[in-house]
């Protein structure tokens, strides 16, 4: 098993029970869904759960954390896209997370993402990364709400 994949297994196994709804296993494609019960979230959530997915790259050299934020009904208006790209240049403005458009069943989904590009990660680093990514997701949710109020093509998932 490649080192990074083993590191993810170890990181998942070390997460506190009750905080995450997981079976602590990556599937055959290196993917796992974490559902975090979050009744007192700083932003409204669908079913009071935050959905974070982890995917190991096909090369096994990277992994990605991602969380869906909004469905794009059509192309983003130019001003919304420009705003998103300008804000995401500054890590402090988005708590280190970024945005990408993901194709999900022929729908474009605006998604918070973070790519881990180092060769390994300890369980402690994994837990810290997950917590910081969660903070970034909530920051981006607020950002998307503001943009969605001005751009009807954006339908926030958590509102």
C-alpha cells in the first residue's frame, strides 16, 4: 500500500468517534465520505451535517478534501467568477481552502477543495488539516451566500 494511502487510513482511524460519521475505510477507488453532525454550525447545514469527501489521486501521490457548496444552474456571471478568483488568491480570506467546479451527474457543483501535495501526513496533521478545512468550508459558505444573493445562477446547498 502506498505510504500516503496508509497515512489516510491511519488518520481516519484516529478521528474521534461521534464527531464523524464514517466507517474509517477508503473504498477501492481511494474515496471516503465524512458526514459531520454539526447541530450548532456557524452556518445552516442540510440535515445539520457537513459533508466532506476525501479522494486519493489515481497516482497515490496526493489526496483532496472537498465539500459541495452550491449547484450552478448555468455559467457563472463574469462578475461572480472574477470575485471568486480574486478572493482565492489570498489564503487568509478563505481560510486556506479554494473553490473549484466539479461535475456531479452532469451538474456543475461549486466545491470547496484542498489538495495535500506532500508525501506523507501524520494522524495529528490529518486531524488538524480536516479541522482547518472545515473552517475554510464555513468561510466559503458565507462567501457563496453573498455571491448567490447577486447571481441567480448559484443555488447554495446549505442555506
